[in-house]
C-alpha cells in the first residue's frame, strides 16, 4: 500500500503570498520545493530567463572544441557516433548541424538497436578506418567503449568522447578505481575532477556545451548566426533532457523552459511537422508533450525501424517531406504503444506468479516473444505497478537481452556491477540499466540479485508526496494559471499533488478505447461537485471499492445511484467544452475515508 506523506516544509508562506501576489496553495507548493524567499521564487517562476552555466566549466570541453575545430580547419573527415534513443538522436542532430554550418567534412552513424547494440563498436571503427575518417566524435556514448576506442587509436583515428553515463569502475579494497577509455579527449560531467555545478545533464546537453564553445572559437561565421543557432538548438536539448528523465532543476529546468518555448517557432521543419501531427501547433508545450507524445516518436523509430528516421526528420528541410516523415513516426509510435500494452499484460501475469509463491525483492521477468526494444518500457511499467526493481529480458538472436528499472534506494548499475561476470555486456545508471547474457544464466541472475538485494519493507513501500489539502471550490482558472508558472514538471520538479478527505463518489463509468480508465462524479465535503479522471488502473480501483464497500455498491455506482466516501490524491486540471472551462481532477491515488 502506498504511504501518503504531506510535505508541509517550514516556510513563511504568508510572506510569499504577499510578496508574489500568488495564492496560498501555489505558495505552499513553492515552499515544498525549497523555494522560500521572494527573490528565489522570482527566479524559479521565470526559468526561461535564467542564464545558462558557462560551458568552459565542464572539464575538457574547451579542449574538445579546440580539437574538433582543428580538424574542421584542416578539412579532415569527422564522423559522429550517436545513439538510438531520443537523447542520442538529439545530440547527433545538434553536433551534425553545427559541424555542417561550420563547413566540416562530417557525417554520422547511429548504431542499430538490435544488430549493433548500444554505443560505438568494433565494426564502426573498422568502417571508419576504411572510410579514411580522421576523428570520431561520440555523443551519449563512448565512456564504456574502451576496446573500440583503443582500436581506433591504433588505426591512427583521433577520438573525442562526449557522454554523460556513469564511468566504468572497479573496487580495489575500499578504493574505487575509475576506468576511463583511451580517448584523446573525454567530456563527461561524471568523470573524476569535473567541477561542473550540475553533473546530472543529458548527453545532448554535454554535446551542446561543446558546440557552444566550438561556435565561440570559430571566427569565420557571423555572431548573430551563432546566437540564433544556439537558441534553436535548445529545442532538441529540451526534448532530450525530458526524455532522458534528467532532474528538472537548475540549468536543466532553464533549458527545458527555453527549448519548449522556442519549439513552435524554431527553424527545424521536422519539429514543427511533428507538432502538427499531434495538433500542438497552437498549444503551449509542456514537458508532458515532450516526454509522452513527441519524444517517444523518436524512440519508436529506433525500436521498430531505425533511429535514422528520427534524425532524418530533424535534418529534413522540405516542409511537405517533413510532414510525411512526421506522420510515419507517429504511426510507428502508435504501433509501439499497442505492442507495449500486450507485453506489459504478459509481464504482469509473470510478476504476480512470482510474488505469490516467493519472497521476491527484485523481479527478473523473461518474455522471449517481447520485442527486445520494448523491454525497458515494460520494466518501467512493472516497476510502477509492483514497486520492485524490475528487469525484463527478451530472446535476442544469440542471447537474452533486456533492460531494468529501479526504485529509490537500489542502485541497479551498482548491483549489476557486482554480478558483471555474468553479462556479455551491461551499462546504465542507478535507476536504469541495459544488459545481455546467456539465456541459461537468467535464473542464476535472479537468484543472486534477490539474495543480495537487502531492501527493507520501508524501501519497498512506494511514497506519494502531497503538497497541500485543496478543496474543489479552490480549483479555478486563476489557480491553474498560477500552477502553470511552476512548469516544466518532471523528475526533480514533480507536478503538484493535492489531497482532500471525505469526497463522495456518486457515479462512475469506464472510458477509453479499451475501458481501462474511469470517469468519476465527485462531491467534496463542502458540496462542490466536479469530474474526476483516473487513468492508472480501472480494474484495480473497481476491485478496491468492491473489497471495501461490496460488489452491490460497485454495480450501483456504475448506474449513477451509489455513494462511497474516499480520500483522494489528485492534480487539478481544467476541461474545455464549447468554449467554456470546467474544473476537474486527475486522480493519482485513493483510499477509504476514515472518520478520525
């Protein structure tokens, strides 16, 4: 059962109300985010106006820019090695765009998710040698490619790595020894000795810092052109930051705010075409649009076809062609959604079987028929439903391949590192990882990970953090306008969640194509009525009401005649119908109302 926690951080909320002219609920949210002083609040409420961190503070970024510029001036061939996810595609695009503007002899390669796997590999190095490439420039990968980089160096090819992933390491007693690849230059905020103020930035942001210095040093293009290009390139960086689930604090939040604001008017036909495909041309873009509608189209291309489709959309300069390409990416994403739903349903059955008969802390699920590119998405959904570190493995051509998603307090990368002799390849972050291993070793991996998990009941209990108590009558258009000032929402800056007790549920009906969501008719304790929408698990909510109040009550609620009292956790929203706006709530969680 989820533990509900009311944040209620100490702060002079009344002072914030007076100084900022904002409502008490919004000022309480600010206080819960650690924004307690008016000046601090002004900066927080206007992230698109914030200055970005000086790129030269990123270790080796200056050296990387100088190296790339030298190869451009010498007209020697440069090849960008990207990655097949949103971050990798966006990073590849912005590097290629800048190199193209600077007149470089440059091209790019993106590994195929299925045949190549993640990052630079030996085949790519051999191809580069045949193609007389002088410099390999990685983005969103490279930090773990020690052998391919060593091979490139032996062939006389220079290598500049721009990456943001964890540095491979090993323990020698109590000492951690970092294993950096033998590249000419390494730019990664997580490497030892890097003093960049915000280490949790995505691969596209690292690449952006390098090209900003590259443009600064290039004295052969117009200053205004440089400024406009850097502003435009914040759009792909914003998408990458959201989709790679970086914390939306500090510079990340500023970049996302700037990039999303710029997206509708940017000179990237592919971006505008994708907005049109989702009918977002006239909408104010949010992190939700980037993370759940637009970004997944690039991932879908890499999962079901080739990530080059996404990159080619971004590079496309013909408006009509861009619209055709964008429509195809949206179509791929729709197919990916259905495939994911099917695989998730199969994974839920497996997870329930394991949890019913074993004391399982780490779920290791083998879905041989699942498309291997969907393993990470399915793992994330299972992690969310059962709140366990989850690894989903699929049947690859020669071995089992998969992805994992973790929970707070369990570093998946660290735990997998302890079993690294079992893997043919692995890598990732504390909260996510990818891996391949022999199919026969799956049960052994499951047994070892569970034996070493050491998670407490507290760690295995999901937490729902609430900002404040909010009555339905307080949900107004003005409140929604104020809450919009707190955007962009995401990891590190979550959407505000409120609660109210004693809400009367007086009717419900199934909605959505498959009936997996609910529309609820609600009235709060003060008599204000509105609609509630529950998108998470309609079956689960129906079962809960049946268990707590009886099957006959569920039947009556579907007929619009029943009534039960609940305590709800929710995010407020506005519904627009025939030109008028109506308050509604998006329900995050629920429980039976108990009179105290």
